[in-house]
C-alpha cells in the first residue's frame, strides 16, 4: 500500500511513542500514577507518549497547531491546520494490564478531519485513513460490516464511569438497545471501538461525554471504511457535542432510533 508523506509522518510518530508505551505496559505495576479526577488517571507513560508525538509531529510540520489531552491547545502559525492527539486512549485499561489501548492522531484542516491514525502498540495493529483514500488495518483495506438488521448485530458502547455522565439515561439506552441486538461490547478505548466498526468487528457504536481527541481519528476511519457517523441526535458537530453514533447506514439508523426512544413501561 502506497502511503503519502503526511501519513508516513503520523506512522513514524506513533511507532516511536508506541515503543515507550509497550515498554511501560510491561512494567505497569511500577508506573507512577497521579489522579486527575474520579476514575480518570494519568500516568507518566501518558505524558511521555504525548511529548514524543508532539515533538515528532512538530518537527515534520512546524506550522501546525495542536489539541492534546494533556497539553491542551497550542496555536500554530498555520491557523487552519491542527493535530488532535490522544497519546493513550484507554488509560484505565493500560493501568490494569488490559492490552486494549491506543495512540490516536487526527489532522484537522479548516474544520474537517482529513487524516487519522489509531495504533495499539501491544497488538501492533495500525489503523490509518486519509480523506478520499480509504481506511486500512496495516496494509489491508477496511469496510464496515454489511449486516442490515440490528437484531443480527454486535454493538459497542461507552459506559459512563464514576463522577461522569448520566448513568440513568445510559441505562435506559442500554436496555433499549439490548432488547434488539445480539450483544453489547464495552472495550474501554473509544478510538479502538471506532476502528473496530471500520474493520467490521463491531456493527455499530455509540458513546456520550467524549472529548475531541477520543474520536477525531475514529470519525474519518469509519467514514473511509464506508460507514456513517453523527452525534446521538443525528447532528454533525461531534467534536463539540461530545457524542458519537456510527455504523453502516441501516444499522446507524436503527441504533439511533433505539437510543432516542424512551424506556417502555413494563420493559
């Protein structure tokens, strides 16, 4: 598979940061961990990975700005281009020794995501997508699953954790969806869940109370694999609204209807 110079820059940065994460993952019990908030942790591994990504991407494209989970927003001299970075999506999984976490890098140009990368350094699965060029897992072209009925589908979701999100609303959504699908999966890393939709491993996915860096790369990944993406209310401003809903056209429509319906009496 031929890759553009831009994608090569992203891959090189991710691989370099991933080596450090893989090394730290092997020594997870010895990591220095500080608490950011209820159920939300940041490790020294997280900070090191973000610095590596920032330094590598800035060296290659010095004019671009950044939006980063730990480092916040940094303006570049090219006002319309910025990197959106999550150096360790699935931090809680990482800290518990669960190999379901990823580096997520997206490039936004004039408000549109034009490139994305999601990399799990433990499994060495590298998901890449550029606008108009398709989505890939390593060198294999990706397509979303072709199932047409929610009743045949496995759906991924995010579960609101301690101190965050509307737990009651989520339980209603969960019950409505559970009534009409094969099964629900909670992976714990939004970027990887979106990559799994692109790869056809999950038929659909939804989550709320997200940040831009959680889903930016996954948005273009799903779209370039032939999928459809919106927020829960069918809008297109996911990075601002903080919610996401995706799948192929039929599954996304059916899943959205379930998420927006009230809990039926007696169910």
